[in-house]
C-alpha cells in the first residue's frame, strides 16, 4: 500500500511516521511519500523520518517529492496537513485580530477564517488531482481549521474527504488512561463541530463512567478540564473540548494572550527558525534527539495561557525540559496519524472501528442539516463512515453549534466565490466577533495581509 502525506516538510512529519509504524503491517504499507512544495523544509525532515524507519527495522520506505502528482499517483490513503503562508501567515492572522481586541487563534474565529482563505484553494487542487490519480483513495484532512475545510471540500464536490482531529477523541484517551483500560474499551459519544465539541458519555463494560469521573476533582485536575474549573464542568455535565475555552472564557483568553510578548504563532516561528538550520548540521541520530527536545518544548507551552493556576501557567509559558505538556502521550493510538490510519484500516480492510471524525451529519444530530459537517462519533467499516445516532442535544451547545455552522457555511461560500461582502457577513455572524464593523476591519486586514497569497477578492 502507498500512503501520501501532503505537507511532508511539516515539523509534525516525524511524529506521523512514528504513528504509521504501528499500522505498517496491518496496512501492508510499502511506501510513505512525503510531499512538500518547500525543499528547504523537506530536506531536513526526510532524514529524520528515514532514521525513525531505520531504527524500526525498515518495514516500509520513505519517498520524498515536491511534485504533487508523484505523491498522489496510486495512493490508497492520502493525509493532508498543509499551512499556506507557513508560520508568518499564522502570525499575521493572530496580530490582525489582536490589534482589534479579537481572538486571533489559528483555528477558531477570525484566525481560522484567514487560515481557511489560504488553505481551502490549495486543498481543492489536491482533491482534484487525487480524483484523477487515486480515485479510490480516502483523504484524511488534518489541515486546520479542519471542520470548515471539510465543509468546503464537501461543498466543492469531494465526498471521500474526512476531517480528522486528535482533540476529538481526547475524552476517550483520558478516560482510558485514568481507568488503566485499553482505548477501544471506552465507548464515547461525541457531538459538535471541530474544536467545538462535547462528550456526553463514556461507557466501559456498558456503564457510563463519565458522571463519576466529572465528580472527581483529581480527574479534572489531571486533564485539560482544569481550564474550565470543576464548577463549570459539573454544571455542563459533559467532557469539554479544550477549544471551548475560547468561547466560555473569551475575555480571559484575549487578555492573557495580549499580555504575552509573543503570540503562539510568533513562538512557533521562533522555534522553527532555530530548528531547521540546526537539523541540517547534524547527523540523523543527533538530529532526532534535537527534534524530540524541540517537540517537548513546543508541546509543553500549548494552550498554556488557559491554565487557571497562575504558577502552572507561568511554568508552561516558559517551559523547561521537565515541564509536562497539556496532553498525556497517546502512544497507544499514534496521535493524529493514528486517527487517520485506524480509520483508513477500517475502511480499506473492513475492520470495524468506533471513533470521532468530521463528516456530514446525515441524521445523527437533531436540528443539523444532513450536509452539515459535524464532529461526531462514527462507526467505520468497509462500507464507509456511519455517524452514530446522537439525537437531541442540550440547548446551549446546540445554539452555539448552529451559530458557528451558520458562520462556516457563509465562510465557505465566501472563500469559494472570493466574495468580500460574504466574508464580512460570515465573520459578523461568528459569536467571537458579532459586529459588522469589526468584521469589515478584519476582512480588510486579512485581504491586505495575504494579498500576495490569495490575490484580489471582489
């Protein structure tokens, strides 16, 4: 089997390769193609990936290319993880919004829209070529904002695209880890949108264990639920996706981010500016150690400003090699590679799987349209992806979902038609903006900042 990773020069590629090793035998994986348009990023990443595979006994070969067609041709599974504009684009997304006092996070609200403006056209090109060169392949999109991107690709006529996100299944991982159970022995029910989802139950041996875990302060403190505090978690009564912090504590999020000298994008830009030159000067084994240290540093500061404890927040904002990251290791399921490849294995070899994905709703969640892409628990097998029946959901989450989906649909139409007016309408509809005046300034700022990438809109 041939697996294609589009965006293979990403700093996540070595972790993807590590995840792929867990599935190599079951998938009969022979070649993993790393494709990227930027040789300066691909050049240092490929030797790292080759070293990881060499240390594992070389169960498959790493291939590199800057030619999209070569990577896609006859692939069975395609994974897309790109960032048009690289880290500098992310920094602009954040700063345009923050200057206006609005959250600039890269996947949520205005920052997510700006990222989608750049990524969606590029991913449509990938999907078009995949239809010609690998018509039976499934594409798993990890490119952010994953839910909006999946909505856009389905709207553009590409039904074999599935949105993936490792945070969608965090409740399952955390419950399994806490109870010392295998991941697949925990059956969760997830509903919502990407980075806007809730887990309403977690069944072990047929019993919903989530209520007793949410009543346990130790469990809350050991997971990202501590961002929200025990009182709010218990009032809502569900396991919360970490990105809900930006909605439930919007003012605090903006205040803390603005108080920092660097945005998250600027921090990553700085780290990557140090990493890539260092890797080029090192032998693969030493380069791999340097990469792993970089990865620990990057992971440790992820969403650090969401910590309610000031001392822990400061430690994670300025981490050392001993600082614990927000998420515990998910080695058993292989990170985001595991999400894609477990689902790919279920689809291509009819091995039934239960997992949360971003797919069209069908009739799973009451009140959402059949073609609304939602984040929902699915049964996956050789016949396809089947969202589980969720039915009615609590009014608060439902109204927030409807509001954000209204924004997403307007945003998709704006991006596909390059319509400035629709872009303003979309951002004005987003609950993190909620103002036509602000939306107009945001759209003007993003169109100006990214004109060299996206061209002119009418």
